[in-house]
C-alpha cells in the first residue's frame, strides 16, 4: 500500500523543473479556455448536441484506439485505417444476408486481416510503415471502386437496426467505445503482448536482444487496429444504413490527431488507451464547437492541425528538457 501511495504521489506531484511546470500550465490554460468556449457556445449543452458529441467521439475514438497500438509499436501511423473503415462498412452491409452475427464476424475478420497483412509486411520485412500504408490505401480504393463503381451499398433488410439506439441512457456507439477503451487499456497494462509492445516501440533492437519476436508483436498491433476499426465501421454502417467508402474519409487523420493530442509519443513506446480516450474527446469537442459556431469543414481541419502541431511542439520541448 505504501508503494502504491508513493507511486500515485509521484504521478500527481508537480514537475520538478521550471520548464515542465510552464508546459503543464500551458496545457491547463488551453483546456480551461476550451471549456469556457464550450460553455459559452449557445446550444452546446442541449441533448441533441451532447448526443452528437458522444457519437462523433465514439466513431473517432474506436479508430484512434486502434491507431494507438500502431503508434505504440514505433510505426507512427497508418494512412489506410480510414479506407479500411469504409471498405469494412461495405463488407458488413454485403454480409447482412448471413445474419447479424455472420456479418459481424465477416467484418471483423476482414478488417483484422487487412491491417494484419500490413503489420506482417512492416514487421517481418522491416518495410517503411508509411509507404506500406499508402500502398494499401491505393489498393483498397482501387479494388473497392472497381467492384462498386464508386457507389454505396444499401442493406435489403433491417438486421443492423439493433446496433442503433441506446443501452439505457447510453448511446450504443458510446458503450462500444468505452468497452474498446477498457479492453485496450487492459491489454496494454496487464498482458505480455502489451509489455512487449511498449518494449518494441521504445527500442526495437533491445526488444530483439531480449528474445521478443518483434514482427509477431507488430503484426498483433496492426490486427488490434483492424479490430478497433471494424467496431467503428459496423456501428457507422448501422447508423447510416449503408456501406460506402465515404464513411471513412478523414478518419485516419482524426484518429492520429486524437492519439497525439492524448499524449501518446509519436515515436512509440509511451502512451495508453486512456490517453487516447481524452484525445478523442478533445478532437470531437473541437469539431462540435466549430460546427455549432458555423465554421466550415476546412476550418475544422485547419484548427485541429494547429492543435496537433502545438501538442507535438510541447511534447518535443518536454523531451528535450528530460534529455
């Protein structure tokens, strides 16, 4: 108990150096300003606005939890998760004649296999993860456009309607996101795979010297990303009653933004699902506030880009001070 208390005390204590205290003050001031802006925005606390915020956070968040595994492995990000989401909505919709359980199984296996293949190429062949994800992005859009002629797919029945609505007062997308966060954090904190993932992301050579099969861990990280992306995809397909590549547009950008804003190190080896949860909330909150205040989609992207850049700069300054 004394050890636990001492550990908690160290985590809650103020940073030792002046620079770190200044950086902490900047973060707190930014959050306070965001909270004041939210409370001062007309309509923000309405039921419709809050439900929309939770739903947006959930769709972004599930993909972002998956992206967290990739980033923690030391492979920065995947440009193909948005395309994977869109393709999975199509696969799920086409599979609904098998029944809801069959469609869910097909969608999750498809998404996990698609991202797992990327992970195997990156891990086993030590290929550049950015180039691999860009290649897969092009392949996904090429194949899907060829087979669908660029059109959306619509279900004939109502099997997916059960995925809509609430569980008590909680929207089902939010419940799925919270479950994804809990499972993700459990894996990272309490499993051998999670420990290996942190080690691989921190120092690949040291992990190899310790006897870890690094390509197994990297492939597993990408498979986890695919499963999380599939969770968002099936919920989105049910919500919009369609499968369409347009559903995934921008989600890879929003996901990596949530990961970085949450505090996961872009170089890997440091971060958590809980951090990404906070990042997804902030990104969804900023998007919602900009929308309520009449800003365009382009302005939303610009604002989030500025926020991500600021977060990276703060993190870099903190690392320089530690070094």
